[in-house]
């Protein structure tokens, strides 16, 4: 891959190498990417702290300033990425930038949403509401860039996605049937928990996933029998995806060693 | 497969192609089947809403009318299916219709029970009781026709059905033994929860499936030791079917790629 | 295998064929074994009912009589088995009977304990205490004779028993460490639940098996962090045996198809 | 491997053989190691009992003496191990002792921490605080020496450690996202449980691991829908490591039988 020469272009090439993990020739991440990785984590720690009342009541000022600074850095990263992409022959010019975006559209969206909505509101002098601030968690997806090993697991999951979807569909059918069953069995006795199929569905999902909070459970004999059957079948809901994923990973491990 | 000619017969052939997924030549489902699929889902949404008190108290009228309409459509589908089956050489005449039913008896029953009991009662001027209305969930099984991928998972499960039955039998034995154990350990202290083996069985199933509602749990030292052992063995109850299904899926994935 | 002739000996041979499943030439179980199978189940249903107060208070008499009858039948079965074993060349005479017992010592013990202790006490005119009556559950193990398919699962489990024992040891170590951790974190705050390592162990087993009754859980920040780590590691406690068993079953399925 | 001769040296060789499991020529453990194994277990039983109030209030004296004795034995074992290592050519002299330590640094640390901190404080006339006494659980790791079969499982886990780390990372991301989701959904309604992301995280870990204590759970409709989705995805958190480990064990079992 030929890279452009020239003073400005040499700089652009270096920025490109700093930002794109697959262009970084040395082992690990570039200093810029290490900085960005820690900024992502730091910004999420800040967001988490922001929601804590004790922290809100504290004397800590500079929270808003820190937030604005982070937004600006992510904005600068976004612009720099697009500009520096031109250092690659494939991504030259406007059409090239389009190709760059289409290469990893999800990452591009994550980069954009990581700063744009909040920065826009702030620049208009408005305070971003809580729901919008929660968009900051999208920054987590920016991290996918730094962990190529994710592909190991994603590939194995993709090879059994059809079976997993069938398992999910079966679980949904089971979930509905369990809700109807308990509605019929306990609807009259416990109207708060089982008084309608919609209400029963909460119990049903809590039981089928074997979470079992204990906020609602059957009390009649017939309800307990029905719930017992549902709980046992619920084990299948755990065992089926477990088994499918196991099969896929086994196949993956086997082919890795038998080229 | 030769299809009959003639004006009426051409129509019957088209109806047959619209209704039977394996006769539909284009990709995906026929428009009629899409409509029926959404009607099934819609009728279940309606049934779910019907059980909700807020919805019952609402101003929404036309619920009964909508229900009758759905019953009539399912009745029409049932009759049309049987009539149009004659477009296939194999299913011609009365004997052919019998063969058609025997080809998929479970689907035929689901098609029939999806409308017949309720429509019969309504045509006699009676209001169907709640238990009968719950038969509507059978419509879920009508959907099996539209998801041929279910076969992927069902085949894998069938290949290990004997092992799964053994695992289930072991669980049942374990379940009973755990109930007796806790009845002996806690029966005197907590008569409400462990006062008889039958009562203990509820705790036993809730623990072995690792649901753990927390409505009943041992309080004595000996009971806690016994319950701890039961809970650990209960993990095996989860692990065994999980492992069996995983083994079956692995075998399936392996043979798929090594023809 | 040569069988003895003669009138009395022909009868013994027939009894032997009726009682021993591997000597029964036709498909399924012999009539005698069907009867014994139902008697086992019936005697356990009776025992279960006996523990129920509503049943105790009922007008149902004949419970004691039914119990004595069952004990006598099991006693007769035990004697007949030993006597009829002589129909087999290998098990002739006193030495042969010893060989017969050593062939399936666990089954022999189950056959003996299924009636002996209770019948002995009753014949001495004593009422068997509750703990002794609970020995009746040993009759469940008599059923192993009728389900040869159990071998399918037992064989797979035996092939990975060493790995399962290691997994169990790791779980025990983890269990103790988790108990110490929470004792240190919450011992002062919740003396009832975490006031000593022994107390903490109950919480620890309930969490590691993901049962989670909710009778005791950490309330301090440090305790919640520790409990979260324990819960995540607890998933491994489920995943490890699950994975080991899956590997064993896969191997079993693979060799079954590749002879 | 040549061993030194001479009276003192013959003794050192015998001590070395008694202490190092791989030098013990007969089957099983040497008498000294059996003694040490039981001492480890005994010292932990003592520590567990020490935390029990009923035991503290009991008349049992000699607890402190027993503890000092155990510390001295572990100290003696530590010194003897280092001294006797010289019986092996590789571990001769000071440099050899360094090589001995580097061969199993974790075991060396466990051996040292099993007695040193507490013995030091006691010899200074101070009472070791509770947190320091809890260091005794490190003695558990001394037991690794006696169970070579641990390697069976550790090897299988090592072969899929990368995939397991990815699964763990995915779980951490999921855990944070679930906490943010429920904070947004229920933060206003249940400030105690969901009032900040940090608080939500406790619910999140309890649900994703399917423990489900029931101390905190969503109560609003939107919160229940979100929690249901989280619980279903949480099953994946169980299924993914389960599947990865299963795949690794399968591969292990397969290669064991096909050399």
C-alpha cells in the first residue's frame, strides 16, 4: 500500500498510524490509542460517579468542565480519523471517506454518537437531559477497535447463530406458555402477580432464567406443580444455548489444531 | 407431481400453493401465510390483553367481534386447507384427505383446536369459560409450519433423547431423595415448608433447578448442610442435560462440515 | 448356559427367568418385574402420603396393613431371588449364592434394606421410628435393575470422573475462600449471617450454586464487591462440570457413530 | 540424578524424599506429607472454629498453644524444605536454592506466608489482628503440591484462556450496560436500589449470574421489561464460558484417545 509523501502528508500518515490499530507497526496499541482507551474508561467512571448522590453533593467542582473537555477530545479524534484516513490510498477523497465509513459503519456511528448529541446541546447553551447523557455508554463500543480477540468469540457465535435463534424462539414460546399456565393456576389467588398474562410474564422470565427473585411465586398446590414443571423445562432454556455454543467452540478448537 | 387442470382446479391448485409452505415456489412465505402468521400473533396479543383488568375496564368495544372474526378466519383456513389438498395427487379423494391428515397429525389437531371448541360454544350461544379460551395458545403450534429451521434443533435433540430421558429420571430420583432428606431434617422446625414430603418437594424442585425463590429455606444447621449438598448435586442436574445437548450439537456441527 | 431339569427345578428356572431381567427372553420386563416395579412406586407413594398430616387425620385405615403386606412381598422377593439363583450353573450351592451376591452387591443391599430393618422391628412388636421408615427410599435403587439405559449415562460420567473430582475439589476450595472473604467483609455488620466462617459457608454455597434464596446477602459496599466476584467465579463452578460432562458425551456420541 | 553420599547427606536425601512428592518413589504420599496435609486441614478447621462465638465462649483452652505449635511446624517444614533441596544436584548451594524457589515461586510464597507474618507478630509479643489471621487460608494453596491431577483441569482451561477472557470482557460490558439501563428505568422509583449506576451494579451482577437474591428487583413495567432482557442475555453469560470450557475439554478427551 503506497502512502503519500510530503511534509503535511507525512504528518497525516503518522496521525493515521497512531489512530488505526491495523496500521500501527509495533506491538500493542499506539500511545494515542492508549490515551483514548483510558479516556473512554475515565469518561465512564465520571458518568458513573455523576449519578451518585454523595458525589453530586460533594465539593467536587470541575465536573462540567471535565465533561466538556472529554467531548472535545472525542470530537477531535473523530475529525482526525476522517482526515487522516486520506493517508491510505483506498480512502482518498470524498468517495474514499465514504468507503472508510462503510468499512466499519458501527464503529463510525459509535465514534460520532460518543460526542455529537451532547456537544450540540451544550454548544446551544442547553443542559443535556439524563437520558441523553446515558448515550455516553456508546463509548464502550468504541473499545471494540482495541480488542481484536473479540473476533475469536464472535466468529464462533456466528457459526451457530441459526441454532441460537431457534433456541431463542423456543424460549419465547415456552415463556408465553408458562405465563398462561400460571395465570390460569394462580390468577385468582394472587391477582397482583398472576392476575393477567402480562403480569405472569414477569414471573415466567424470572423463573425460566433461574434467577428467582422471590418477589412472586406460586402458593397453591396446582400452581406449584405447574411452576415445578416450568422450572425444569427452564433448565432446558439454559442447557440448549449452552450446548449449541459448546458445539460451535469445539468445532472451532478442532479445526484450529487440524489445519 | 402432476396437478389437475381446469378452471376450478386451477384455482384449487393456487390455493394449495398459497397455503402449503413446501408448495410455494418463491422464496419465503406466501402472502396468505404471512397474513395467517400475523393473525396468529395478533390473536394471542388480543388474548393477552383480554386478561388484563385495565384493558377489560377500558372503553374498547369490538373485542368479542374481533374474536369471532379470527375464529371464522381460522375455520376458513382449516376448510380451505383440506379442500385444496386435493390439488395434490397424493391427497385426492376421501382416502387422500386421510393421508393428508396422517402426514402431519399434530399440525392438523392444532389447526382444528385453534377455532373449533370456542366457535362451537359461541354458535350455541354460550360464553366460552376462561379455561377454554386458554386453548388459543395452541395457535402457537400452528406457527411450526412457518419455521422449518426448528428441525435443526429438534433433530439434534432427537439424537440424544435417550440420554436426556436418563438425565431426567436421575433428576426425578434426586428430587424425591432431596425432599425426603429435608423433610427429615427440617420437618419438625418448619412444618409449613417441610412438614411432609409433598411440601418438601416444592423446596426441592426450586433448589435443584437453582431458581431459589427464598420463600422456604432450611434454618437448622443439619438442614443447611443437607441443603448445601442438594444444591451442589443440583448443579449436576443443570450440567448433565447441558453436557448431553452440547455433545449432540457438536456431533451435528462436525458431520455438517465433513460430508 | 445349561439349566437343570426336573419338576421342582423347572419351576425354579421359571422363577429365575421371571425375576432376573437379563434372563427374560421376551422384550421388556417380565410380569413379576412389572408388578415389583409398581409395588416400589406404590410403596413410595404410600410413604409420601403417610408424612402428610391431612392424610394422617383422614379416615383411611389399613395403612399399617398395606405397609406390612409390602414388606412381606419384598421379603418374599428377596428370598425367591436367592433361591432361584441356583437355576443358573454359576450361582449353584452356597458358594454360588456368594458369587451371586458379589455380582451386584449394591442391588443385594438395596433388596435387603428395602424390608429387613422395618420388618424386624415390626415382628418384635415395636413401632419403627420416622428415621427408620425413611430407609424405604432405598427401594428407589432397586429400580436400577429395570433401567439398563442408566448405563449409557453412567459410562459417560465414569470416563470423566477424575476431571469431575478436580472440579469438585476446586469448588470446595472456592467455597471456603468465599466464606472467609465474606466473614471478613460482613462479619461485624451481620453477625447472624456472616458472624463466623461456618455461618458464612451457608451464604457461600447458596451463592456459588447460583440458588440465591435471599435469606442472607451482603449489605456493605465492600461485601457487595466481594460477593459479586464470588458470584462471577461461581458461574465457573457451574460451567466447569458442565463443560467436562459435555466433552465426555461428545466423545461418546462420536465413537458411537464411528465404529 | 546423582545424590550425595555420607551420613549427614544420606539423612538430607531422606528428608528431601519425604518432603518432595516427585522424589517419593512409592505410590501415594510420604508419611511426612500425609502429616502435613492433615495439619493444613486441621489448622483450617481450627481457624474456622476460632471465628465461632460459641466456640470462643467455650471452656476450650489451648487454642493459642495449638496455633503456635502449628506455626512452628510450618516454619520447620519451610526451613527443612530449603535445606533438603540441596540433596538434589540442581538445587545445590545458594544459587541452587534460588533455582529451587524459581521452580515453584507460588508454592514457595504459600509456604512462607503460611506461618511467617503471624509467627513474627507473636514472637514480638503482639496479638495478630483478624485480617492477618485470615492469611491462614493461604495454606490451602500449599495443598496444590499433593494433587497433581489439578493439572488435568488447569491444562484444559489454559488452552481456552483467551476465549474465556473475551467472554469475561463481554460480561463486564454487559454488566455495566445492564446497570445503566436499570438506573434509567428505576432510578427515580427505587433510589435505594437503583439510585445510581454504582447501586444498580449490585442488582446487575446478582441478575446476570442468575443468583437473584431478591433484595432488589424492578417494580415498574419498563424496569421489568429491561430486567427480563438482561436476565435472558445473562443466560448467555452462563452459556458462553460453559460452551468454551466444554469445547476445550472435548478437544482434550479426543486427543487423549487418538494419539
